[in-house]
């Protein structure tokens, strides 16, 4: 089993990465592999709502890694999306990236567990955590929690190391994710089918 993680920071070795590694190393102890995809500094285009992605995948191609991430997601069993907090919201780059991932391929994530992690010097973590959780909630994904909301504090790279409670929250999150994945595998083994989903009825306007 494998958990795919996304680091929404431009810094591949910053505090968000540190938080994700804490989750990943605990997952490994539970017998589950992990991979962290770092968004880095490359430009990431916003979704333009062209609607062509349902047939062809995101039309912007592969330069910023969206379609490659979707391929990895097909193989993954669970997800952790980590973001630094910028002005009390997730990084612009992770939002642009995930809008395109989910708008084009939300079904890839259905029934696979997800967890959001927000990392900040001081404020805006809860709001950022909420934003990332919304990708899971609309995609039929069980959301994995911990012993606190999944938050880690630190400003300069390396400072997350001092947030003992934050790192503990990451380890407990990993334990909960591992438990869920093992239960899900046991359910599959026992022949429990995935739930049916009704065809979406769009009632956002009156015909
Ligand atoms: C543009 C920008 C905006 C930021 N806004 C906030 C903020 O609203 N609240 C906060 O506590 N920290 C804020 N920070 C600090 C980062 O969240 C913090 O340094 C975090 O550890 C960065 O994670 P990273 O090392 O993974 O990049 C901001 C940093 C930047 C660059």
C-alpha cells in the first residue's frame, strides 16, 4: 500500500516537507510506503474552466506535473496534501494545482482516504486546513484526522522540529491513516463492495 503526498511549498526542504516526512516515516513503521511530490518553484497554471479535461485530462499538458500527479494518484491508496499558510490560506500554487487535478480527475480519488496538513509560523492554519479538506469532501473521500487538527508551526526552514505537539499530531495522523487503509483492505478481502453513487442531479438553477 502507498500514500501519495503533495508538498504545496516552493521549498522542498521547508517546514511543510518536514511535517510530511513525519507522517511518512510513521506510515513506513506501519508497513505502508509513501512518496512526496514537491511542487517546487515552477510556474503552475490556474484552471481556466475550459471543461475539456473530462475527455482528455488537463489541456495544459505536463510541464507543471498535474497529469503526472494524476497518474501517480491512480496507483495510490491514500493521500496527504500539505501546504504552507500564506495570508491565512493555502499556497496559491497548491490551490491552482489541486483545482486542475480534481476538476479533471476527481473520480480517481473516490473512496480513498485523504488528510490535509497546514504549516504556519502562527496564524491561518485552520482556514487553510479547511480549504484543503474541501477537495476530499466533494470527491467521496474519507477524511483522516488526528489528536489535533493537522497543523505544524514553524517559520524558517527547520523550525517545525521544535513543534513537538505538531509532529506528534503528524505521527498519530499516520497511525490513523494506516489503520483505515488496513480496514479498507480487509473489507475488500471480505467482499464488501464500494457504495453505489447516484447519478449527480444538478439543481443549482431552475430549468
Ligand atoms: C507569502 C507568505 C505569506 C505567509 N503568510 C503567513 C500567514 O498568514 N500566517 C503565518 O502564520 N505564516 C505565514 N507565512 C509563513 C509560512 O507559513 C511559514 O514560514 C511556513 O513555515 C512556510 O512553510 P515552508 O517552509 O514549507 O515553505 C507566510 C509566508 C509567506 C512566504
